[in-house]
C-alpha cells in the first residue's frame, strides 16, 4: 500500500488515535506509580503506615494503581476503541 492510500485510509487514523490513547495510559500508569511510590515512600521506614500488611506507598502505587489502570483499559476498550477490519476495502471506507 502506498503512502497516499495510507493517508486516506480511516483505519490508520483510528489506529493512530488508539495508539496515542495507549501511550497516554502508560504515561498515566507511570505517573501514578511514581507519585505514590516516591511520595509516600520517601519517609523514614519507622514512619510508614501499613495497609493489609503492605506499606501504604506500595499498596497505593502497585495494588490500587494496577486496579485503576485495568478499570481504565476496560472502560476505554468498551467505549472508545473501535473494531477495524484488516482487509482493504476496494470501494471506500466503511468506518
């Protein structure tokens, strides 16, 4: 497929939008993890608080962060992402 056909094909626009959403989710996940891990985890160990036996920084950064990102992925896949056919359409785009 040549470059001009790719620019006009809506499948590539959808794929680019969904890739950017995926990158945004990865950045959000990192910022969440980093913020809680180094925000709560920068205190001396004697001052840590514990949730279900885990230090609060670990619980919020890893456990809650994982659940939040999984929930966001489920919501985005169900409501934002579109199913795109792999086959090239001969008569135009159906999206």
